[in-house]
């Protein structure tokens, strides 16, 4: 399970509050808060914001997690909680909870992503993303080994539709093949007359799309990767 457990137990201890006190401050039930405190139930965006308001902390301060750097290659741990607090005072540090999906949406928006999330059975499943204000971001759950060795089964890929792409980037893309519309994760390379899509497993031949003739569009760029821990 990815490390998105909240620091509720620790913050309660620091403030010498009981779960009952927290329930009164947030308007949430004691039983639900106990589950969140013990990590036995997933939190949602509404709960996250209520907890941050009750504890009077930035939402970032509620998380335990590791995140890979934007270049996707090297694994870098985010600063610890005290460092994040110090950093948030110096810069406008933003945090979002991004919905997890099991497929690439055709038209990613905040509303469409939520609808697709519920339809896929991922309701209330989110990952935190720091430093972006792209409300159309979504998290793609890798369910098999088709993207190996670059990405592994049960990885979570954060995809942003608003980030500009260039040759060598890994993207979510939609294109036509044999009169069928395909959406997949590929490495994209831009040339004068062509756009070349390479599979991450290198088990398939590259696909060359002719600019101005073949139908294709980049849905979003893979900007981060979360890996399953344990």
C-alpha cells in the first residue's frame, strides 16, 4: 500500500486530544476517525481538509509519503514533516489529492476523473501531489507488467494534461491504429514529419505517426511515480 497514511495519531498525542475532541472539531464520527488514525480505512479529500483545519496545519503536514522526482529515474524522498513545514513558510507550497484510475481518461478534468474513478470502483482512493495546481491531473494505476521494466505492477503514475511535452517524455497518448482508438502509456519522440511512439517494454515495434495526417493527441505527461511499499 502506498504510504498515504495520515499523522492523526501523532498529532492527537502532540495536542493531548482524544478522538472525541477531534470528532467535535471536524464533524466526523469517532469511529471513522479511529479508522483513519489506525490506517484501516482510506481518507477522502473532504476528510483531509477538515483534519487540516482542525489541527491548524497545512494539508502537507498530514502525510507520510515518498515521491519520486519529476525526471522519473531517481527515487528521492520528500523532506520530512518538519522540513516541509519550514519550506511551506518560505514558498507557496501546494498539495492536491489526485484520484486513482485504472484507465486513461479521454478528456481528463476534475469532474470527469471523479466520475471515471467511481465507475471503476476506486472511490475514495487518492494520492497526494505537491507543488502543482493542475486540477485535471489523474493517477494511473499500473495493473500488470506491460510497462516493465520502466514501471512495475502496482505503481501509481501521476499524469498532468497541462504540462508541455518534448522528445523523450513518457506520456499518456491517444491514437488511431487499424481504425481503432488506442490510449496507452508511451515514450514520445517528435521529428519534423513524424511523431514516433515507443513502447516502454521494447517488446513492440515503434509506431510512426505522420504529422497532419494520422490522428493522435497527447492526453498528459507522466510527471511522477509512486511505488508500492512493502
